């Protein structure tokens, strides 16, 4: 079987793009539901003259419905990915942290103590202390 031509996505890349667009669609659905409910509340306020009560109730209802839909769709998409044996973060997981062996632990502790012990004098970075000693930081006194 010959490799795919240069520039064309492989099957796994196409699947990732499809999943990415589904996730973007879920986010756009949330935004459109909040916007639609807020606009309905605004039109209700204009029709009944209720001030901003309709906008507040509409925005709140839109957020609740939008979040419910977002969670429902995200769980559905997650089940689909699990059934396919792919999760978005599965191949991007971080490697395990290597712990030092018992023989290295004494050396690591000594290095740590040498660098961060309270008895060590902090380095004089860039001569700041010398510069401060040569300059007077007291502001001039005002007459009056």
C-alpha cells in the first residue's frame, strides 16, 4: 500500500479534525442558546415594558439550558471516543516522573541542602548592594 500523497491528512488526523469541529460546535451551541434566550427576554421586556427583568430571566435560562446541552453533548462525544478507543488526551499524556534510586537519594538531598540551606549567604546579584551603598535614597527635604 502506498503512503498518502504529500499534504493530504491521514485517517487519524482527519478523525482529530472531525472531533475538533464537533467540540467547536458544542461551544457554539452554548453561545447561541444563551444569545437566543437573552433576545427573547429583551423582546419580552419591550413588549410588556418590564424593565430588564425579561433579559435577566432569559439570560439565566439560556445559561442553564446551554450548560445542560454542553454537558450532555460533551458526555456523548466522550462515550463515542471511548468506544473508538481514542481519547483526545491519550496520546498527549506526560511521561512518568523518574524517581531517583535509593543510592542517588543521598546525593540529591545533599545537593538540595547545599543550594537552599538557610545558612548559605544569598549571592550578590549584579552588585546591587554595592550600588545601593553608593547612592543616597533619602528624598530631599522641603522647606516649609
